[in-house]
């Protein structure tokens, strides 16, 4: 599967993408209130603290919503048809949007467990994607 995008890496997201290079999911966690910040930001949306640490989380989660695409809306992703974009709640509570790959797409459904996998983009970034667990 071809990756869909090349990330735009900013000062706020660099820590996340640096973790991805080592196949680690690193999220900002507020040093004050201990809540995860996702998407990454300079200030905690919960308590306004600017202090945070990067915390590695496991790449396991549950599909809470998804859509299957059967039409390429751009010729560059034609080879990916059909593909799934899913909203995944990681076990740590963070919700991430990604693709489900290397899985029987007929088995994709809300409540299904997923496990992280990785794909390289054209710029050698590692992109977190997911596949159904136990397939
Ligand atoms: Zn906070």
C-alpha cells in the first residue's frame, strides 16, 4: 500500500515523528495534569500548562469509526482502492486517524481490535498504520 501523505513536521510534531522513525508512538503528556495532548501543541488544552514529556504508548487499540473507499478521489492513490480510513482509540485513550491495511476489509468493523504497523513514505518518514489483530 502506498502511503497517502508526507507529514508536515513542525516544532510541535517533531517529537512524535522522531519517535515514529524508531517505530515508537510518542505522545506529549502534560507534566501538570497528566493528560495526553493530541494533536501535539505548545499548551495543554486541559490546564494551560506548557510543560510536557513524551511518553511511549502501545500501538494497540479499537476501531470506533471507519469508512471504506471504493473510488480514488485522486489518481495518485488509485492503487490503494479499496482502502479503509479508521478512527482508532488507542488503549491509552488517545484517538488517532489512520488506515487499516493487510487485513480482510470485510472484517473491518467498529469494536474490532487493531495493532500498529508501519509504512515508509517517499521521504523515508515512518507512518503509523494499523491492521486487524489476529489476522
Ligand atoms: Zn495539563
